[in-house]
C-alpha cells in the first residue's frame, strides 16, 4: 500500500462556533422589576441582621459590665493586699453582715434618719446630694441602714452621687464608721436553756 497517496478517511475541518448574540439590554420595566424583586428579597435579611446586631450588642454590654465589675473587684483586692503589705491598711466599713440565719436583731441604723450622719461629720448639703442621687433612686435612702446596705450592695456607689469626689467619699465612710462605733449592732440575746 502506498502511504504517500493515502487520503485520510475523515479529514477534520475546523468547526466554527455560532456567534453569540449580543446581550439584550433590559427595558426599563424589566430593570425595575428585577431591582424591585432583589429589594424585596433582601429587606428581611437586613432586618434579621439588625436584630442579630442588637442581640449581640446586649450580650456584649452584659459581658463588658461583668468583666469591668470583676476587674474592679480584683483591683480593689490587689490594692488591699498592697496596703496590708506596706502597713497602710485600714479596716473596711464595719457594717453588719448579710447573714440572716441567726435570730433577728434590731439594727439601730434602720431607725436612724439619714441626717443623723451630720452628727458624725457629714454636712447637710452632702446628705442632700445622697438623698437626691441616682443611688437613692435605685434604693430607698431614708435611714443610715439604707445607705449602709446600698454601699454594701454596690462597690461603685459613689459614682451614682453627682459631685462626690474622693474627699466626700472618705467623709461618708468616716461618718458611717463613727455612727456604727457609737451605735453598734446589738448582740442577739442568748436563748434560755431549760435544764
């Protein structure tokens, strides 16, 4: 067989692809409907994302407040340790503990009007500031006992009294300490034991 004269049975001819039609320019009506449909589909997703954002913001606020509170508590403890170590430590306010397991004892602070603290170093103006403060709005603030409980409950109590600086804070602490020294919490009466 003569290879030179052999003609291939299937000669491949290049296939031309048909020309792609030019993209159709949408009419104003079609464009309006398309964009309107995408807006309708996207609107609830935006609302869902906004709700999720608000939920996360609330969780972040709570977590931040918790972190700041624990951080402040740790700072106070570190400061107390430094004061103990360097000999400048002073005992904290001697308020009655919150232990209610024993017999009920009448605390004189619960019947002493707040202005009795003027006898222990506070001014009438400072009493006014305390009574009209955010601290008083959140807690009843009629008696010395009310103020003591509010301070025990909130380590940052002084931030809720507008215009209270370091000197005023110390005066409140000193006045409450002096009041408690003059009016100690009575010891519970011993129960009579029958023999």
